[in-house]
C-alpha cells in the first residue's frame, strides 16, 4: 500500500483480460484519472504519474502487474 493506505499495485490482475483488470482497478481506486490498456510491447513515456495505471497486455491477457505510475 502507498501512503494514505491507497492501493498502488494489483498483482491479482495477472492473467485477467485487460477489460477485467481495468474494471477492477477503477472500482478499487476511483481517484485515478487514467487507467489505460496497452500492448506490453508498445513504447510508453517514462513520466511517473500518481493518477495513472497502465494495464499491459499481450493477446488481451495482463502480463505485467499493473502499478500506479
């Protein structure tokens, strides 16, 4: 857990579909302004944002633990 007892990672999403993981994260962390599903192989910016979670998928299966950032 991060400061303030807000959850900041979702290991339980491993193996879920991207849509399932996104729905779970949004339900548990409504304060996030951006939960996006991306291909795990796609390039991304390296900026760190406390209001964003990237759900990285291959063949629509979550392959990296989603984390705030």
